[in-house]
C-alpha cells in the first residue's frame, strides 16, 4: 500500500498525498509531498516524524475523525505556504 501514496502524489495538481490505514482503535497516516510542502512538519504536530517529502504518524481515532483531522492539517499547512 505504501506505493499507492506515491501514485496519488503524482496526480497533476496534488501537492500532498495521504494514505490512511485503519487498525482497531487507531489510524496510521502516511504522507508524501510533491514540491514545496513539508509533511514532516505536519507529522510532528501529531507525534510522528519523517522528512520533508515523506512522513507519517498514528492517530488514536476512528477513520472518519482521522480523515477530517488530516484534511484540516494539510489545508492549514498549504494555506500557510501561500504567504
């Protein structure tokens, strides 16, 4: 499944791709950035790590909550890059 997040990142117009994998009681998040975004910064906010273009973390949440949390974090990061 890790290759899937790479494929999503390669879609035109995508700056950050995220793959969420649900396990009982938690969701593992893998993120990849295309150009200017720093997904390690996002991951560190949730106790995770990685590097600028590839990072991840785990959320103690259900899939719907995790999806919304990740979406908001990515949107905030990308909006902050605009200036």
